[in-house]
């Protein structure tokens, strides 16, 4: 059997321009607001979807190769192959691809996501233990996290009442306070230095191997995190880290940068969810109707999941083949990077009737692996271990906002025709009426 097909020179240019370049322009590790808003205006993700559909039409279901300056990338085109690649991680599809090691090495060289398959054996279970991966409400700190989210939303609402609207800046500031308190402890509420240092290191991550390493800054940042773990403030994830057994090689405090970094993605996801809930008649009422069962808010969570389906915050899920693999029509060499472009699978209107529609109820039904591959949190053994934690915090924050005030929105979302990209940075939510009874 020969190798899998490689795209033509014309498709190479089109695919790079529409699929691979926009996530880099947006900022893979730290988003660049102006770039996101520009790409939104250009309807860039729609062009990417069309190009992916064209590749599937031309080449069939097997992954198709792209030769990029000697580096082999293979774009996954079929839902079954998404399951295969994610389920067969970390062998033969390792999560720590060259691209990830380059970007994440700036701030979390020993984080699980950038770890070798050997180090992953200790670090992955440690992450799952601390984050209580399989549990909707974290048994040790879940209630506290929900309470922190509500407290910070109350402070935000004080500002909203004064300003007359909620916007990106005020929401993002409140969100980062929740994140620092939930992860590091209450005393970190105003410790902007820790998140600013991470931001500086993440900006270097945007340039991956092209940016010089800043070992002194990285060491200082990681030492700060170690300090929070030593302090182990009650009700924080740092406390759970301190109390969770860690076999040699785990590097417990080095797992934390990924959590702080990933929580940031939920700022965009939750603000977009607020736009969905505000612009869809009846949705905010469904949120209010379930508030008496807090902190478990299934409908509000499903709105956050829909926000992540419609506008995935990790658009490119990457794996590196640790050996040659066989497919229907050919083989893929060892070292090739497999690329799962999530927006294609989430918004494929040739196969998915609800592609451009807000359909939270699909997340309330039992899902199986055979379902359409909706992979906002990836899937298989390397799936996001923090998904329940982040969905809990986001739904608690949104539930409290919507339960306390009635908002309008400037998103202008048209039910049934949702845009391919929604910049969270330009969203504003004016108070539209007195607080609901
Ligand atoms: C909206 C928020 C989030 C989204 C959309 C998200 C999504 C993802 C995705 C797609 C991956 C897999 C990446 C890959 O396969 O290459 C991942 C990995 C990971 N996430 Fe999340 N995540 C979020 C929040 C969080 C939070 C809040 C935490 C921790 C508190 C967290 C912890 C992790 C860790 C540790 C990994 C690496 C797992 C591994 O390599 O085994 N994530 N996340």
C-alpha cells in the first residue's frame, strides 16, 4: 500500500490560507482581539469549512496529506477517523506534537499536554485526580467554586448597574478573579502579577520556537505557583494539589499553568454563551427555571457546550504519529502530525442539520462515541480532564447573571443562521429591564 494522497499545489495554498493560517493569526495561545474581529468580518471560518468540504469531496474519507516545508501534516476528514485518532492516543497518536511542545514549552515544559508518553503515565492520572474529571460537581471544591463564581458575579453586577451594560473588559476582569481564587486560593484574587506573567510567557508561546525562551521569568512564575501549593488555601485546587499523592516525575505545580491558561478560553466561551442565551427567545427563562438545583445546571452547561461547538476555542486538535499507520487507501509515515479541525466537524452543514443553529438540547441527551464527533474538549484518553470543572464555574457564573438581571445583547445573532465566528471582544450586554422577580 502506498502513502495517503497529498493535496495539489492549489489546494495546498487554499488550505493553508483558510484552515491553517487563521488560528495562527488569531493567536494560538493568546488571542489577538483585532485579528479575531477582522476574521469575523471576513467570515473566515466559512471559507475554511468550504475548503474542508471540497477536500473531502475530492479525496474521500481518508486523511489527506499536506507537505509543509518538509513537515508532514494529515488533515482528518471523516468522523470515524476523529474517533480513531483520539481513542488511539497516546499510542500511536501522541498528544505532545512538535507544535505543542514549541508553544507550551515557554510556560509549562512539564505540563501533561506537552509531556512524552512516558511522563504522561504519571501526570495524566494526577490531573484527573485533582480535577475529579468524571464528576459533574467536584466533590471537594465544587460547591466552593460555584460560590466564588457567584460572589464575583455580584461584584460585576455592581459595576453593570452603574455602567448600564456588561462588556468584555469588565467580564474578563471578573472571570480572572474567579479563576485565581478557584485555582490558587482567595488570597490570589488581586494577584494580577501571576496571570500577567503567564500572559507574557503565553505571548511567547504564540511564536512557538521562533521566540526566545525566558528561563528567569518562567522560573519566577513557576515558583509563585509552588508558593500557592505550599500555602494550600482551603477550597482551592492548590489545596487539592497539595493533598494528592504525586509519584516521582509528576511535577505537581507545573500542571497548574495549563489550568490557568485553559480557564481563559472559558472567558470567550461563556460570554458567547451569554449572547446565545440572550438572543434566543425563551433560553434565559430556561436558565432561571433550573437555578433552584444549583450548582448542577444542566441546561446552562449545555448552552456553554453549544458555544464551544459553534465556536470551538481549540480549533486545531493535534496528534503526532509515533509509528507508520494504515488507513483505507494508504499509509501515513511515522512523525506525521494529524490535524483535527474541530469547526469542520462541528459545523458541517452537508451532514449536520443543526450545524448553524443553537441546539442545546443535543447535549442533554445520552451521547455515545458513535455520535457525530463534537469534540470541544477533544476525546479519548487525552480528553480535557478539566471539562467538568470549567463547565461548573461557567454555568454558575452565567446562571447567577441571568438569574439576577435581564440583559439585551449587541451580538445580533439570528437563530438558525449563526455566524461562523463570533468575536467575544466586541460583545456588550445592556441591561434591558429591571431584575426578574
Ligand atoms: C472552555 C474551556 C476549556 C476547553 C474548551 C478545553 C479544551 C481542551 C482540549 C480540546 C484539550 C485537548 C487538547 C489536545 O488534545 O490537544 C484539553 C486538554 C487539557 N485541558 Fe482543557 N479545556 C478547557 C478548560 C480547562 C480547564 C479549566 C482545565 C483545568 C482546570 C483544563 C485542563 C486541561 C488539561 C490538563 C489538558 C491536557 C490533557 C492531556 O494532555 O492529557 N482545561 N482541553
